[in-house]
C-alpha cells in the first residue's frame, strides 16, 4: 500500500460539469498517481493553472481532508438538482494501492447515497467489493483502452493491472451492481496494434460501453487514417452493443461525418 503525503482543504466540492455525459461531479483529490501519459487532460489543466508544478507533483495525490464535511454542507443544497453525481473527472477515486483514498471515496459515496442521490464511479484502479453494499442504483465503471499490460505500463504507469481491474468490475456485476466501461481515449494503430473486438468481448458483461477517440495526442493526429479508423471503431462498438443489447455512447468528435472525411 502507498501513503498519502499531501492534504489540502477546499471551500466547495460539488459542481455542475460541462463534460458531455456528466451531470454533477466531485473531485476530492488533487493529482493522480496513475500518471497517464495520453496525456491526461486534468493534469494539463492543473499544470496550466498552477495547481501542480510538475508531473511528479501531479503523481503524488493530495487528499481533500474536509471532503465529508463539505458533503454534509452541500448535499442538502444540491439534493433536488442532481440526477447522478460522478466521481471523478479530474482525479481517480480508487487510485491503485491508496487505501486512504479508497476509504474516503467509499465514505463519500455512502454519504451521497444516504442523501438519496446515486453515484457513477470511474477508475483505473480496483473497485472494492464493498461498493456492492451501497445503493444498487450506483453505476460502477473502469477505463479500459487495451488488454495489453505492456501498453498499460507505458501509458498508465501507476494504474492497476488490466486483469485486476476487470475482475473487480466483474465481481460487482455478479453482485448485482450496474457496471460500465469507458474505452477512451482509444489509441490509433501507430500507437498500438490491437483488436477492438477482443476488448469488447472481454467487457461484454457490462451494462454500458462508452467509446471515444484519443485527443491532444500528436501521435494520433499524425496517423493519416485516424478519422476513418475512429469511424470504423465506433461502428464496431455500435454493432456489438446492438447485438448484445447493451447501452452505448460514442463521445462527440469520435465519428467524423463522411462529407468532412475527404482526406483520410
Ligand atoms: S487516471 Fe484519469 S485523472 Fe488519473 S492520470 Fe489517468 S487520466 Fe488523469
């Protein structure tokens, strides 16, 4: 297990997000030990605004120590507005091997559920089985863009191994929880050659699949066929989900309309 070494206090926690499939969200940690090198949009933003000084600083998470007090104060105020509260958009609630962050996230989700609000959760860590004891309206997700652990070590160096991530998700599915997978940011073949269908098969037990292209990456934009590639991948996801009666969402900008698709 790893230890949290930095603590911060915040004045507010819950906010409405403009992320396309989001409603309200909370980020009770600054930084993320997973250190994704896609690159991570949250890291780029926090660095730009001076919240973190370097990649190393970003990878040493700072826990918001007054998280539960802020929830006590804010939940009554937001109660009738929130359809679903997402953890998290700018950090990871189940950061791999950080027991203290896991405990805080579990307590936070319980508090949100006790206020009558459901949560959606997304991680590249391990979803604890204790989540199965919380509201069955919650939706538990993992990000999975490859089944290759070599790729994971290169691009998500601090995140949980793929097999562990998947088996934790499956255990929650088998315990009757709603589960989902985010296949985003999906890499182009010049980054890794892989079979999207194998990934879809590996996650075929989940209730919903979100698929999205890789943004902010020079490697992806330099791949000449990237628009055509993402159109074909999105089509595969749609066909797979339709055939298996699964919900799906293709992120904005992943499919390029054919009329704009002249030069690929
Ligand atoms: S898990 Fe998410 S927040 Fe953490 S470094 Fe990776 S992309 Fe960023």
